[in-house]
């Protein structure tokens, strides 16, 4: 693994982290979030996102989304069709949205039975 400067593709990448405190039934929130997820998946610049529920506090969730750049993220959340999704989620939960710039990215070691211990997997490297 090696450290390197971000290339043009990585340089603008941002991570959106939104923490939710849900005051509705978790299943209702998850269903509504799935609708929002489907909308976001159609927006240019979304790389991936994960909605996770806290292991010990079922009313706590976090959404972590990777975007190609700030402009793509801003365009998605400014889209007129996003507003009904945002309103539906606000009716079910309080949220704390924050946007971060990537500083370091590292892939984990491969699963047992993969390449020899200590050898990086194909394409694995630190990314700064």
C-alpha cells in the first residue's frame, strides 16, 4: 500500500453524513428512507450510500453517502423533486446533516484465504 496525492477523480469527492433520531416506528422510517434512496440513486454524482441503524439504540440511524463532488451533492438536494422526500423524512426524524471532504481512504485487508498476509489485494492502496 502506498500513500499518494488524490487524482482528478478523487480530488473533489465529498462524504455526506446525516445522523437521524427517529421518533416514528423504525420500519416506517426505513420504508420512507428507501424511497428517498431510490430518488438519490438516480442523481448524477452519487457514488454510493449506506443507511445504518445503531446497534444498541434502534431509533438512531446514520446515512453515509459518497458524492463525486460538492456540486453534484448540492444539485441533488436542490432538485425540486427532492423536497417532498426531505419533508417526509423530517416528519419522522430529526437529523443532523454534515458534509466532509475526503482526507484519507484505506481499503481493509482481504478476507482469510485471499492473497498472502501482508500482501495488498489487487488495486488496494491508501488514498489521500
